[in-house]
């Protein structure tokens, strides 16, 4: 058996893609020939080095995007499945309905100033801590009021790391990290852009975990954009809001 | 005797994996939240590792993986279980990687005779087997992973793909044949040539950079 032939078989030997009789012959040659032995060992160490490369970690930003994608696609799928199938999957579906009641508001792209203010008015008090605005406009609170579950943010204390929500066209800048979120008609975050700073873990959690009440145009849910900010609190005259639930 | 028992065992494992797949697919169709999570848990990491090694670019690999899962979620209704969920998803990943810009340019740059019998193209091998001991006799440390990455990038993408599917994604020859739509013989030949090319690249870079401290096998 020639060295050439044996070295040709090494790849197949590693993968156990070699006939039994042939395998014994190739093995015997490798054990008795230092050149082929060296080739065999280098092939083995290459294989194990490559196997080690399988452990590559998924970047956090990709993982977050995939979760958003999955939750968006799931809602899309739910809207298409039959009623019996939906009932079989009742728990998940009930959870979804419940989530729908517990969302902050997304501002419509083109809903006019008044509706934007209304939506913003709905949004701001639900954050459960005082919000300060310089020369801010008057906000209206929807008579029915609403509660909100903003990625588990219910603390009364102002946490410097806690992301806050404001309109995309808000004049208040100076935050360290600013991310614009696109909310679809189901209240899901479908896309985002880092306007400044970076996507921190807190903002990432906001994107992945928060559900939003979609903005409405003429009573119909529509997609919209909101801005999530994180960083120093912008100081100005304080406005207080009534939160009803 | 021993092999037949082994075969039976692996056949059973394959059958139960198939049943798991179909259960997961059914739950996805019904919009179960847990099913969506499970699919990501099972496949986002290996799909990313595969795309990254095919394209050697993190942001392009991320884009590819997002496209892959969008396609998977949208076309789960068409999945009939004629292939396993695993090969189906990796096949989509490979196809999406082929569509990526980076792949296209690399591929064009390296037009060679792809599936000719490796026995015919042995001329360069003479350079490798110089003497009994190959300069490649090293144990790979973390630092040397960078070298392998570079070597992978330099070899023909058609061969790289076969090696990556085999050695990194850890698929069988049959699964690779299905994913690439080629014969088993072609899979075998591409893996062999890919590994040889990789070893040649690595030996080249070891010779070119003697300053790199390598751990000899014997020192282990
Ligand atoms: Zn030999």
C-alpha cells in the first residue's frame, strides 16, 4: 500500500467512510509509517480545531433581532391559523390578548399634532415616575386611562439606567443612548435604529420584552415610531399626570 | 453484530428526532410561543456559526441568519418533513449565504475545476509531504484559531462549504449531499480536497510566520 494512497484515505478514515477491510490496512500502514502518521495526526488536530469553531457565540444584537422577528412572525401566524387550532393553543393566545391590554402607546407616523399629543399623554404618565420637560406642551390623558407594563419597569424611583420613551420628534436631546423603534399594528417592535450612543442591555430588554398598544388612525391600529432614550434626566419644569387604571 | 446494534440505535434516534421535528413544526404552525423559542434555541447558534464560517463577516452572517429565520417562519407551512428540520434550515442558510455579496465575489475569484477526481490533482502534494514530519504538527491554541479562520477564507468556497458543513456544523455525508444537492461521491471528494487545501494554507502561513509560537504535539 503506497503512502500516496493511504494519505488519500485519511479524510475518509476520520469520517468513518471507509470499508472495514480497507480500514484495517490503512490503519496498519499509518502505525508503521512516520510520514503517514504525521499526516494522520495533523488531520486529526485540524478536525478538532474546526470542531472547536462551532462554539461561536451569537452576537447579542442578532439574538435580540431574532426574538423580535420570532414574536412578530408568531403573531402573524396566529392571525392565520384556524379557530380550533387557536383554541388548542389557548394559553398562549390568552396571554397574547392579555398583553394587548398592557402596552404603552406607539405614536402614529402621520396622526397630526393633537393625536400625537394625546398618545404621548397616554404614554408619559404610565411610566410611573415624574417626567420633566422644558417648556413642555400640555398633555391630555385619555379619560379611560390605561396601565402599562414597560419591560417590568414599575418602580417609582428614577433609575438612571431605565430607558424612557418619548416622541421621535421630541426636542429634548442630550441623552447618552437614543434608539428609534418602529412599532407595527400589533404593537410589536419590528425594527429599530440606534440614533446615538449604543444599544445597551436595558434598551435591548425594552425592545425584546415590551409590548406596545399600537397607535390608531381613525380607530384602526397602525404602525408608528417612538423613541427610547437612556441617560441623564433632562431637567425642566415638572408636569404631573393622573394615572387611572 | 456490534455494528448492526449500533445502526439500529442510530435509526431509532433518527426516527425520534423526526417525530420531534414534526411536533415542533405543528406547534409553530399553531403559533405556540414556546415552539418559536425552541426553534431559535436549537438553530440560531449553529446557523450563525455556519453563516459566519461561510462568509467570514459578522454583519453579513447576521443579515443572512435573519433572512434564514424569516424564511423558516414564513414557509413552515410548506415543510413536509421529507427532509429533517435540521437539513432544511441549513440548506436555507447555505442558499442565503450564496446570495450574499461576499460569497459571490469570492466564488468568482476562484474558478477552478471543482469536482474532478482528486487523484488527478496531486502535484502540489509533493511540497507538503517533505520529510517524515509535517510542519503542521501542532496543537491548536486559541490564537491559532485566527490562522484557521484566515486559511478557511483563502480556500475555494466550494470546498470550504463542504468542510464547514462536515467539521463545524458536524453533519453526515448524507445530510451534506442533501443540503448541497450533490452526490455522496462529490461530498466525499470536496471534503477531502477542502481539508487538503486547508492544511496546505496553514502550512504556508506557518512557514511564512515562524515568529508564531506553536505548541508541538509532543509537548502536550
Ligand atoms: Zn506512509
